[in-house]
């Protein structure tokens, strides 16, 4: 432990500046700043001289001492804790409900990400919101329009805004260092965003998504179609984000400033946030058709949404409507995927919007259906399942794409260090963190799930399984382990302690180019505007932690899913994210439309930060 005395650290602004500077010094593991004593305690391997030098570049004179005396005496005032990110809620405004902002062509919007206090049940926590709300404002715009968004960063870390799913100009895509410089705290950037396609999109930062998205920086964008009959009739729109948040003893589980934790599976929450609320309530009228516009903004959790007692019709996905409207009992959304669902409430009653996994049910929202009858009557229209002509046309071209060899093949592989393997003396056995009954004398893989077996000794064995309560129903998953990962989807974090301990240092998620015998990073992908490219995505079982991945491609174009394990996709929709369950091979065809340098990555925030990302180039077509 090093204690650094910074006499010039006299305000919260100074604390933020000092903390940010010190956390960037290599070797710093944790830091705790105390405004009362004007000291910063630093743990890790950084040398004192490096710390004072780093502070000098920020204009702070500091002297430091190695391990001088016990923790500094608090002289009063509110505690300032910047061990990880600030958690203090003093003087912060309460998070508000998102405003709906209608923007016409050429309109301007000011968007300010900044800290807010958010009440979650009995606790109030520090989170981040755009314009003070969680989620941020819902933008309503028209297809074909363009709006200007001025962003000012009121947070204490760099940010950008990524406009998820929009095929826009590359320089406004919000990728730090590739399409723009990061917006520093206090800094500004102006985006011009275009909406060529109708449907539901969203926005979020592209720096430390594991932290900022979890803390509330996300908002929905509803693009109204130019074509009047594009969607079937409905009485009302409800735009909802689906999210989860990990609370431990009333505070948000800590994030490190220097590395991403929960890198193995991503951070699963134990509090559901639906439209930013823990227990939202809606009313509907009898016979009413409510169109739910759903976006999964969670770091890692896959949602399966249903409304028992009501009828559901899936009408749209990531980017616009479905080839065939279909009656469904539920919809599955991986992180960053969207679903547009018409829900018909037949008769009065108390219903609920639920998230159902194979092992448990989460109540997301209460719905009271009143006896008032919705006008005009739309039941007949609900029964009518329409077909989208533009996607029927794509269907006719599908056979050729199904039989074509892939232009690119991308494999998903994980490499995981074994935290228990080093420094262990005496007998070692190897166990699966997800299936504690699987033990071996030799290193290897779990026959049940393919997970790398991790070294255990009796002393650490209790740490690798289900020791930490994250709100799971322990009885349920002790008995029903297989179904918790049914369909190749990890519905829960079933190795919470192991997962928490994995970082971007110890876990490497890789996208490997396996195109025609290659085996390396996809470093040289280059396409041309107007091209269509068949990409095969292989979620390999031969991996240290096989699991599902939502694979996202930025606005270079949009894609159709062709097939899953060679079975043709039954219902087409334009997409920017595809969920690839464990072990599955998914073929997509990318319609390349926008030139520039574009990212592709897993939308589990922690996976992206652990290496599951790359960028490719789209050249402008010669004629355009
Ligand atoms: Cu992933």
C-alpha cells in the first residue's frame, strides 16, 4: 500500500481528476481517495515515483510514502471512495423517467451523459443517465431523416455514443480511436445521424461498455416508416429496455477502472430493470393491441419474454419487420437484439410481463387489463398474419445463398488461465466450475459442457462453485443443471465466483479467421459497397468456456440469417446482431452498403473488452 498526499486535491473535481490519472498508471490495482485528508491510497505494483510523475502531468504536486502508517484519519465530511468508480450519491439528482423526444429532419438534440442517484428498492445507488434519466430519452424520428446530436460528457470517464443498428456515416459511428477521438470528461462531440431503415434502434457508449451500459447509459430510437402500412394496426406503442443489474449488499458490484471483471460469462444481474424500473406497472384496455418495442440492453443476460394470459404476435426484429408475422408464446432476445411484439389483451385481469428461463421465472412488469373496451376494434386485424414483400423477395434468392460457399469463416474460441493452477502445492484435482460433480486427476474439459476444468484444492474448492448468492434459486440449479444451459444458452451465471475473478488479463475471447485453411485474427477483411458477403460464424465447442454469443456488426450494412446448423432460417428479418448458441454454426449474408472502417464484435460487453472484436474495411463503390 502506498499513500500519496495531494495537497491540491481540494474538491470532488480534483478527486475525480486525481483518481482518473492514477488509475491509468500501470500496476495500480485499487485506489481510494480521501478528500478530507487529501490523500490517495494505492495498492498494486506501481512505484511511488511513477504515481507522483503521473500526477504532475495533471498539474498536481504530490508526495508519497510507502506504507507509512495505518489508514489516514478521517477529519470529517462525506466519504469519497474511488476504489473503483465513484459510488457517492451526495448532491446527485434523482434519475428521472425517459422523455420521449420527437425529432424532425435537421432537428438538434443535446445529450448529456452524467451521474444520477437511482432508487432500487431499499437502496439508492450512483448510476449514469443520459439527460438525467435511465434509460436515456427515447428518440422518435422519421425514416430518411437526419438529426444532429450534441453530446457533452458529464461523466468521469471518456465516452462516445454508438448508434446501434443504424447504417450511418462511418465518422459518426462512435468507435473510439477508429471513427473519432474519445470524448473526455467535460468534452463535447457532435453527431449527425441518419435513419435509412424503419424499426427500433438504440444508443450507448462504446468505451467501457461493461461499466457504462450496466450503469444506465442506453436509450431507444424509434424510426417511423415512410410507408404508412408498413406495420399492422395497433392501438399504442410501448418502448421498453430489458436489463439486469448486479447489486451486492445494496451497492452495485464494483468495477475496476483498469480492467474488466466477469470476463468469462459477462456480468449477470440479480435485479431486473424494465424500462429502467424494478417493478413497473402498466394498464391496458380489453381488446387492446399494445405494440411492445423491446431492446435487450443487458451486458450478458439473454431474455425470453412472455405475457401469460395475453396473445403475442411477433412482427419485427432488429431492423424492421419480419418476413412473416407470427403468433408466438415468447420471444428470445440476446444482448442488443430487438423484438417488436404486438400483444392482444383479450379480457380484464391482472397479468405480468415475464422473463422465463428453463429454471425460473422473473416478473418484469405488472399489467392491469381494465374492463374498458379499446377502440377501434382490432381483433380481426390481429388474426391476419401478413407477409413483407421485400423479404419474400429475399426468400426467393435464398437457395443460391444457402448453397454458396462462405466468403469468410469466423470461429469463436475462449482461452482461460487457470487461477488455481499457479502456486498450488500438494495434490491437485481438476473440476468444472459449472458442474462441481465433474472432477478429474488430469487437466481437461468437462464432458457435460466443454468448460475447461480448473485446478482445485480443498481450500479453494468452495470458491469455484455456487458460493456466492446472486439471487439464484440454489435448489433449482442444484437439481436441474442441464436445463439451466438448455438450447446452448447460459440463462444464469452458474459459476459466479469463478466468473467474477476472471478479467481481461486472464480470459481471452477470440474471433479467429478460419477462411479456407486460415487460422488467425481477422486482420484484413475488405469489402466493397454494394457487395453481398456470406459469413459463417462457428461457435466452437473446443474452447475453454463454450457459451452463447450475440455477434454484432456495425453500420457497414445489415444482414440476414441464412441458416443455423445448415437448417434454413424460417423467418427472415434484417439484423445487426445474431445470437449464436453454444456449439452452433450460423450462416449470414451481409448486405454491404456503407463505406468506412467498421467494427464487428460480441455484444456481451465483457467479451468485447476481452478481445472478441475486430474491424474491417468497406471501400466506396467505383460508381458512387
Ligand atoms: Cu461473447
